[in-house]
């Protein structure tokens, strides 16, 4: 492998015959130049064995001093650093610039990014018409050969499918480059280099993700294989390498904790058999049912036969066979003793019939007439657990009900007698309030004079008869004073109630529609109306009592300060009276309660807070006018400015641009109040407290005698 990364294989001869490689491994380079400098790797490989030998070639030129030159003091610098060699003369030097080397106007030679080939002796010559002078400076470039910090040889074992990292960290001056040579001779040099699941990280670590089967080798008791990974660290002073061997571990599939060879399972029950397998890679598990079907997981079954579990990976397979025998039980009904159930007429009834057996038995109910009851109908419903539900029982539902449970192994039955309770209807109470006993629910009919008959339910313009037989008469009149008969009948018999209705006039005490006490604010010169609504039967008479005496008016035109006071409204009829009080108060001007110092001052960057708290008998309108002319009301937020509900103004992180006079104005329907607050924002100019590190300059002065 050549320094430029190209690879040549013996025998080899370049197109210009300058570089050749013999079959014995001898590399010949003719007419070497500086471009031939670098590290040459000799790589020998036989099957899986690998060895590397590195050679560094340095091409140098003679740097012997000229006769009469003055030798200066040696100067040492590391590779990639910059250096200045001062050579100051009293004449006028030529300011030239050659690539990395630069001669300053004072004669100083500057070499940037020092390389190894920059070492040697540098001659500074000062010359004019009066003479010449020289100074010789020897430059030594310091460097450090690369050294890998990990052990020289390592064995790494990794399980198949897992990932691993191979560390290769090195030190040296200049910083060495990391190169990896893989078992297939692939070369990775940079962090961006990658090959499928193998990649090189920035710190030199080789990352192998999800080791695959091409990495396997020879197996003994466990599967293993080794690949040789060569890590090479190189800089301009030399190279170092480390050899690592990676082994991939594998294991054939094996079923752990094998179950008994035969088991008995109840017909239709759940069948659970564990099949736990181990191996590398993880084995795939499949089940074979008696009919030969392969499934990914064990399923419930209701037939006998052999169940086989297969565990298999790429290395091997294992199996486990279990014989299943399904057994059945004849059905048995729990609590099947003869029972008598009594239920009121019209109610619903549930009769339970729980049975067990293998397979699960089917439940069938027979009616008293020995007919099969359907599972779902308007009258009957049979639940999945065998419970029979009869809706709205009638007298003909009485009798013996038979429950039969049956499966392939046998049958069982249970008999339940149902009796329906029926009683005669009764009407209790008087003065038009009646209550019916619902066994069964009776049918209610009302009889009025002149052969008027109204059955329940009934809805008329003034009369309503509800489902329970209750009679409602809206807005009764004197003509409704009659004798009525309530008649109730069911299958058990009939009952009646005679009601004598006597309608009398109703008197209602006066009631207020407005609050009993109210405070109203008075505005000078603005007419106002004071409300006093009273209802009752007969219609109440309304009287106002003013602070100056009684009157009948309900409005105040052009009010003055003398109209303020307590006003009383009295509503009266034959049933009684009621009074309402209205207090008229003069509206007040809002007052700003808080005060500020003549001038408010803060530091730039702090939050400014100014209060403007107002008092009064109504909620006043508040606004802030900023020095910039912006007007804010409450509550409002614009950028850094916020006005809260209580009138406080907050300016976030105030700056010098926020200085000036802030004006707060509070107004209600009567008058307006204002507050001005001058604000000063104090700021400090910037000040530099530190500077750059001073530059060290070495001068070389030449004197003319």
C-alpha cells in the first residue's frame, strides 16, 4: 500500500518504470522526489492469517551552511505550528512572499504551518553599498511517532446479531490518521467511511452493527468464527497498528422444560402448553395441530390428537410432542329443586337456570302449555346463562315452566311454578285526591254531569286526566262547581269515588316585580324614571311617598341636588300591602387615591410599575397615555406594556426610550380625574474590562559601522 492509498500487488511495474514490485516483495523506486515521502505498508496474507510491516520514506536535501555564514541559535517548533525568524537590517530589504513563507518589512521571516521538511538552516543576509552581513538560524521541527493506546493483540467475542465496537485510539504529533483494514482487505480511512453494517467513527472506533452469518467460521462445541481487523495509526513521523480478532458465537435451537407426553382436557376448555426454546440466533417456534396446520402460537382446540411444537434456527431444530385427550361431562342444573314464585300482576320476573357440563349444554325453556319458549320475543327473553325473563306478567302466565339442559353426554331438567297476584282496585282519599293500587293497573274514567265521560289519559283546553287518573282543572270557574265520579276497573273488579267540587273566588296579596330595595344614582339635569311594578288580585293601588310628601308621579324631570333622598312605593289591595324603597344618590367624581414622588427613576432593564387606583360609586373608565403618544385602556397588553384591571401600568425591561411623562385619566358618567407621573430611566455606557493577549516579537537588528 503506497502513501497515496493506492494498492499494488506483486509483480508490478508502473507506466513510467519508476516504481516496481518484484515477486519476492521488493519495492524499487527510482529518482525519488519529495512527493515520494510517506509510509509504505507491506501486507502479507494467507487465508485467514494477516501480517503488516510499515516503512517510512523521508526525502531530504542538503542544508550545509555557506562559507562565511554566521550560525544563529537553534529554534524548535512542533509540526503544524507557525514560526517567525527575525532578521532586522538598517537597509531597505525586499518584501517578498512565497506560499507559506513571508518576509516582513523589518526583515523577519514568518513560516506558517511548519512541516517536517522545513527543518534545516536558514541564512539571513543584510547588504547595501557599504557592505554585507549574515546570520545563520538552525530550525528543528519536533514531532512524535503515533502510538496506539490499546493492547497490541485482542480477541473479541460477540453473539450473532449483536453489535460491537472495536476501539483504536492513538496519540502522536501531528495528530495521526486512523485506518482500518478489514478481513476482506477493505480499507476504511475516514469517519464517513462505511461498508454495509461496518462503519468508522470519528474517534477511530470501528462499529460493527448486527453481526451476520458471513462472519462465521469453524464450529466446535459452540459455533465460532474469527475475522482479523487491522487498525493502523499514521502521521508524518511514522505509524502504529493493532490486530484484533472477532469471534461470532452461535447455538442450535433447543426446547427447554419439555412437558409430559399426554394430557387430559375438558371438552371445550382452554388448552395451554408452554414451549420455551433457546438458541443463537433466537429460534422460530411453530405448532402443529392434529390436522397438520402450522400456527405461530398455541390455539384452543376441542378435539383429541397429537400436538407438536417445533423450534428451529439456522443451526439446528428441536421438537416436543404432546398427546391431548378431550373428556366430556353430562349437564347438571344447580338448585333444581321444585320452587313456587309469586309476582304481582304486570311486573317482570326472572327465573334462573344455570347448568354445567362438557361440552357446554344448551338451555331450553318450555311454557305451561309445553311449547318451546323462543330466545327473544316481545314477551320472553332467554339469556346466554339460561335465565328466562317474562315481561309484564298477566293472569294467563301462571303455571309450570320447565328448563332443560342437554349436551352430547346427557341431559337434566328443572320445574318452576309461577303464580300471578291480582287484587281488587281501591280508591283512597277525599277532597279530589285519589290513589289507586296497581295489581293490576286499573283503567280510570271520570263521569261529569250531562253524561260527559272522559277516560284516562285525556288532554283538553282546561282539563287534563293523567295516566294515573289524576284530574287537573286549569283556571277553575264558578260554573265548575259540580259533582264528579271517578270510576276504576281491572280484572279483579271495580271501585268508584264521588267528588263534590266547590269553586270560590281567590284573593292574591300584592307582590313586587322589582327588588324591594334599590340604590339609583342621580345625574343633574337628566330626567329619570323610577320603576315600581306590583301585581296581585284584585289589582293593587300604587302610591309613592317622596322625601317632601306623598305624590302619584313615577318620573323626575330635570332633577337637582334637592331631589336626592329615600323614595317609598306602596302597593295595596284587599288582601294586604307591600312596600318598595328606592334611594336616589348624587353621582360622584372619581378620585385617584394613590400618590407618587415628583419624579420616578429606575435603572435601565428593570420593570417599571406605576399605580393609578381610583375610587367612586361606579366603575370608571381608565386610560394611560405613554410618552410616545400610545393610549392603553384596562385591561390591555401591548408588547412590553400591560395595564391591569386595578389601573396599574407595568413596563417590562424599561429602557431610556421609555423615559418621559405618563398620564393616567379616570372618567365616569359625571366627571374626569387625571394623574401625571414623570419617569427617568438611568443607563450606563459600556466599558471594556479585558483585551487580547500581547504578541511576542523577536527582532534581529543589523548595524552599519
